[in-house]
C-alpha cells in the first residue's frame, strides 16, 4: 500500500519534493495557502505574456538546478545569454562587466581598481566562511579595497541586494554572492552567462504540477493549514480549510520559530538562539515597455534620491519573443519584512515609483509604457546579520514521521533555487527509501529526527 505523504508549502522546494516522492511511489498531497503554486518563483500575467513575478536567472554553475531541469524533461527549454552589469552614479550609467570595463571605470582610481580585483580574488580563495560571520560586510570590504572604492562600487551593489539593512549584514553575504556569481564566468569568452527556461518559471511549475498529478498526487491550493496533530494508531491528521485528512508522514517546508503551533503542539523542539531570524521583504514594481530601458541585467544604483534599490533589465537576457516583443524591467526595493511600505496600496506606490523613474530615465515617454505591475512579498530571504548561524534556531522533530525541510538553515549561501534543489536532493538521498512503503505501526519508541 503506498505511503500517504502530506507536504506543506508549494514553492519550488515543496513542488520538487512532491514530484520526487510521488515518482517513487508515495501518494502525495501538496498544500499551499496561495491560489497559485510556485511561492517566490511563481508567475504573473503581464497582459500580453506571462513571466516570473520576481526576477530569477540560472547560473551555468547551478549544477543541481540544471540537472533537475533535465531530469523533468526541460533541458531542451534552457536558454543562455551573455549578461552585462552596470552602475549608475552622478547621472550616468557605467558598464562594469568585464575586466577592461572595470579598468576604465572613472569613479575608482588605479590603486582602487587593483584593490577591487584583489577583493574578488580574496573571496574566491576563502573556503571557511565562519570567520566572516564576525565582521560586517561594510567593514570587511573597506578593509580590503578602501573607502573610495567601497562607496563607488560595493555599496551600490549591497543596496541593490539588501536595501538599507546592508549595514547589519556580515561579510558572509558578499563572499557567497561573489563566489556564486563568478563561478558562472566563461573564461574563454570573457563574459558571464545567465540562463532561463523558455516560458519562465511558469513552464517549470506547470511541468511539476503535471508530473505530480500524473503520478497520482494531489495539489490543494488556496488551502490554509489550521492544525497538524498526531493520530491514534500512527500518522497525522492535517486540517486544511476545515477538512481533516490522514497522512502516514508529513513534511513541513516553511519557517518555524518557538511560537509556531508545531512547537506548541509538541511536534518539534525549537532550540534557543542568540536572537530571532529576521527576513527581508521586497516591493517590486515591474515595468513593461515598448523599448528597452537598460542594456544590463543588473544596474546597481549609487543614487540615494532614487526610491528603489536596483534595476533588473530582464529583457537584456530574455528573447523578445518570450515577452510578445515587449521589454520587462524590475525595480526592487528591499525592506524589513515588517516595514509598512510593503503594505502600501498601489495608488500610493505608483506615483512614488514614477518620480524615481523620471529621474533615472528622463527621456522615457508615456507612450513607451505598456503596463506597470506592483508585486510584493513579505519574506524573501533571511537577513544574514553578524553571527547569523547562531541565530538560526535548532529545530528538531519530536515525531519520527514528521520532517522539516526549509531554507532558514542556509547559513553560508545566498537563497537561490540551485540551493533549494540541492537541499531536496540531499533529503531524498537521506530519507527517500523510507518513503517507498507504508511504515510499521507497531508500538515503538519515537526517535528524534534532525531537521534537514
């Protein structure tokens, strides 16, 4: 008899886990409170086309993610493009992609450029990240390359990725960012390669939904989980939208803290930490235009008067036929997850955004704009503050058939879909065989299972 497995959370982690387990014979039911699967990688209707709600790319070094895309039959849908980076300062955009462009970058002197190259090399040589947790990213970068180079080059990048919270982040962030980014470089062509799946993550999400359902799995969207309780005779009773269902095993993919009902009901034990895990949210206007706005995938901003923290020129790497011949640009603003700006209505956000847009692109005409969409998310990524690994609570399951797999334990990497698929791969390697048949329900002492 197939094992009945309930998975809570239909982001990429929950979807890929459900696909893997259902393909191995488990009878999987996947729950999510949102009406559409995908979590932070979900898609959006931009009018003439569908594309990702938030910006995502695939690096050529993302071996877990690329391997998984081939595994689910989407390898032939991968597309690759050379990617450029830019920096906006003092009313101008400067290219900063190649070593030659960095040498010509006028806002940093020759000594600063040498120290800039030294900083990048230093990051790539570091293997033990733990010492970096004790120093702020600002202090570490200034020590390596000097204040002038930091202010001109690194600070705009930190603002683009973290907003004003960058001052509280440890050097682990920039180390993990640089090592991941530079691992995608094609040294023969001297360019960075970035990729995407034709059709965006909508293609990936819909393929996973199809595979899960073809294997006999069920996906319940728009379903809030009210309770998870141990059932008499073994397994669990899961209540969603007032409906109770029985499962032999349950996997939770969301964050957990000491106040979680999972902890208060005794399913998990949450160890003490040096402070709460804080999250960054994002307010992300997305502009659809008839002409491209920037030739760069990433444009970092050294301009405090601009009310967003970066510019992502998605159409610099995505073919025009993917977006109906139109051009897609994201304007993220990263904020603490409890910042009131994340809840501002669109009719307040749009004028503020428009004012910054006119400063950045003074020649942009109203006739160039096809649509403006305001996307937002309260919890995008944990904030890697000083000694972050000590803040992450130790979460241990107290029931042998209850499992936890989530992203809050990523202490030495930036949050990305390659890391997510890597975590799913490890979970399946460790626990996959035990999900292939119904467990023995004879009385036994419950063993403790460490969170993945």
